[in-house]
C-alpha cells in the first residue's frame, strides 16, 4: 500500500484507527517500540528546533500548540487541559497532531493524539526509569489511578520489568477500575488505603494525580533512599504533587529546562537549582543517578519532541496496517498558480452532472 | 442537520467541500459575507488574544502556526510558504485550520484553508480598500497575476464596485489566464505590457507578486496623488515589493504592527515610523485617509484574526449546506477517566466480530 501517491491527500489516523493500531501491534510492543523512537530522538536532541509550548489560557483551562522540527520533518501537537471537563463527562486532555515534510511544507500525517499522548507519556516515563531507577526494580507504587495509570503500568512492565503494583487513589473506585483493567496482564496488584501504604517497599513511585493545585501527594518522610520518583502529574504552573523537601533531597532530571522550570515540580525551587537534562544522561554527557542510595526524580511535563517521536512512530506503522483514511486536506490545482481555476473546473463538473 | 451531537466528532471541510461551499454560496456573496465577519471581528479587536505567528524556518521555506482567541472560540492556522514549490508542481502556500471551544478545549471545526486563505486575503484587502481608497474608485491595476489575483479582483468588485482591471505580470501567460478565468464576471480587462502601463488611470493598485526577495514592483514616479495601494505580496522578512520612497510619501495602514514591522513593506522603515492600525480606523479612533490627494497604503501581511473570522464564517455555513464530513478526532470514553478501557472494549468488540 502506498501512502499519498497524491500530495493533496493526507493520511488521517482516527481514534478508532489508533485503538486498532495499538491492538494490532500489541500494547506492550507498541510502548516498547515507541520508547525506542523517543530514545532515538532524545539522543539526537541537538538536531531539534526547541521552543516552549505556545499557550492560550482561559479561566477554564488552557489550549496549547507544541511545535518542533528536526530539519527533515516538522511536527506539532494541539492539546487542551481543562480539569473541570470530567465533571461534564468530557476528557480533561484531548489532543491531535500533524507531521509535515520540511522540504515542501506539506502535511504527511494527521493523527488523533488523546490516546497517543497517554502512550507516549508512559513510554517516556519508562525510558527515564530505565536510565534513572536502580537496576532490578520490580515494584512500583502508582498514586493517582486515573486515565494515565494503566499505560504507566504497562510501559514500566514492558520496558523495565516491573511486575508488582501498589495502587492508591483518593477515589477507591479509580483504583478498583485500574486493577480490573490490568487483570490478566501478569501483574501482582495491591490496592492500598493511603499513599503511605502504597509506597511501602516500592522501588519506583509514580505520582499521576489530576487536580490543578499545589498538592502534597508525597511528603518527605515517605521517600526512602534509592527510590526513583516518576513525577507525572505536576505539569503546569500552580500544579505540583511533591513536597519541596523531597525535591531538595533528590537528583532531578528534566526534559527541557526552560519549560520544566515553569511547569514542573521545580517551579517550587529557585531558577538556578541544578537539574540534569535527560538527553544528556542518555548520551553519557551527564552521570545520571550518583549512587544506589540516591533519590532520583524524573520531573515529567511532556515535551514536543516526544509527540514528534510518537507521530513518527505511528507514521511508520501505516503502510503495513492500512489503519488510516485518506483526507482531502491540501488544494492541488493542475497548475500550481491556478487556484481560482479549481473553482471554475469544479463548477463545470457540477453543471455536467 | 445537527453539527456534532457527539463531542468526539469534529466536522471537517475538505478541499472538495470548500470548493462546493464557495460555489453554493456564490463566490462574490461568499467574499462579501466573509468581509462582513472580518470587519465585525476587527471592530472588537481588543477582545482578542494577539501574538505574532510561531514560525519554523528552513532553507526551503517556512512553516507557521497562527493562533488567536476571542475568549469564546480559539482558532489557529497551519500555513507553509515554500517559493520553490511551484517549480515542483506544488503550491507555494498550503494551509488548514482549526476552531475550538475555549470552555472545553474541544475542536469544533477542521478545515482546509489553502482556498479559504486566498478568499480571506482578498476579502481583507477589499475591506481595507473600502475604508482607505477614494470613494468612487472603479479602476484597479493588479501587478502579479498568480493564484491570488482573481480573488482580489472579485472581492474588490463585490465590496467596492471595481469594474475595470489592468493586469500585468512578468509572465504574460499568467495575465492571459487571469483574464480568461474572469471572463463573464462583468469586468472590463486590459492586459498591459509593463507595470507602468498597468497603473495608468488606476484608482487602486494591487501588488501581489510571489518572489521571495526585495523587489521594486512599483517605483516612486509611478504612483500619483489619491491612489490607494493594496500591497499584498510583501509579507515576510526579505520580501518587499515597493520602493522605499513610496512608503515615505504614503499614509500607511497595517493589521498588527508587531508582525507587520517584521514582515511587511515597512520592514524597510525605522521601527518608529508612524502607521495606523486598521481596526482603529474602522472604529473611528484614527482618521484613515487624510485627503483626496493622499496616497494610502494597506501593508497587508495576513493576521491570525482574519483566519479566525474565515473559520467562524465557514462554520456558520455548515448546517445549511451539509458540506462537511464527520471526523472521529477526539477520544470519547464512556467514563472520562477510563481511556485504557476504550482499548479493552475495542479489543472485545474485535474478538466478537
């Protein structure tokens, strides 16, 4: 199957196609391969145009555009964040994205990214965990058992070999649903009655709560030596999950400092507090975890390059699966300068039929 | 017909649907109504979030995102500019855009915008002409007879009563095609052998050439008193059409100064050279043309609010025409926090069939 023999046609991956694509590949394999593409792109970090996201804030939430380019492909994601949406039966976060050919400026892929963002966020977390957590980590606490939790669990299983989960959510039905959704996937799962209980014996602590506020999901006494914290939920100004004292004891790793300083847990710290960039750890320029007893923190906020990697990965799967539609998105006159002629010929055609 | 009873469905206007929509409404009526919406939005200029476009430059061209919001709706356009594309049988400029509900962050329209941008640029020019050109203007010179020329001609006919066209292009076949495309539309058309000849007796001079360079399409001696110049082609850094001396003699009107200072004809002038904002002329805060003999210049570069207006107008036409497709763009789980459950239910459904 050829993708866009006609340049006016842009392949479109709908929500339905994305679900089928993930199932066709297999969720764990999808996460593993996606993690590989993210790692590949992080290793060539310096090739990318990087810019903080372009945000439009309102009282109810935020709409953002996240562009980046590696010089050959250009990608951007549209994503909203509206915490009050769940009360109205809507998603807090929805997203879609586009990949384009830099040489011509023509789009080559339009894709849903609500599901894809959940997958790429989990894959990114697991890649960071692979570099930062103690080798042999098997038990993960997940605090916050909403839409992102199962994806996190599967990514850490596929990429790091996590086999035991300790779940906690202020809403016990959320933990129950997470446990039920993960049935038969090979985990040993304990539902806990407090964060304190959840972190007992955990090698990795994933925090992924949703409230837009400065919360304290983890307090200082709950985090023992050697733990890796995967901090996913603190991802915009005024929204953090960790007590400042934990940050002061941790070795902190980030995606893109100019963005994380504004959006991440480290918004609680002075602007010159030392952090390590993850890409530099991956390429060996920075040391990463300093010792077995160090506390490492991946202060995840989600960066445009991860979306770029995700779109690139999805595009690579289209020819073999055929899971896309052809979208008539780009005007393609026979003679490039004759746009108005398209209108005349369309009129003629309508008259003739 | 109801538009998106299901919030996961986003109406999509393809290139084919856009052509049919323009024809169903009628090109001149479309331009007139679109001009009214642009004027409406310019008159409430202060309600909008305004930001210069977000550009990603490469050797071959540029890809830009142009977002804006009025607090109720959010819109953005993706647009590329690749002058070398025409040599490869591609469009120099292609575009698509999205309109979203600020309250939920959910997209409510995805539309092709290559054709729509041509229409909105022409409608914008004619709105500016209505406020700036001498009353009773009937003759327009069009220098540069490429993809934008017919749209300019029809917009100035529909909105200002222009009936006589004087065409010039360095490529005579472009002028011939423009004249042929406009046959039967009620114009008196003269094809000219030089810019000098084209501007003779013109009340309005439209410059809309495409080369990415600092060119001199009009020199100072060619512009007489009372003329309105509609400068469309000078629209990015390093791309201008008018001799600096013309600018010095003109009363200059712009869309959004921070953008026009970088992209427009006035990039040739000091950053403090006086200009009037068009929205302020429309609302009577600034005087506009000072006298019958003044030379007025609309230094058009194209601003995000015009695209917002165009998307808003197209959206208003969907229910009556039905010229759109339903796109499955937004993940819509039965329970908002149960994104992973969608995957499980999809798997179950595939097993059952």
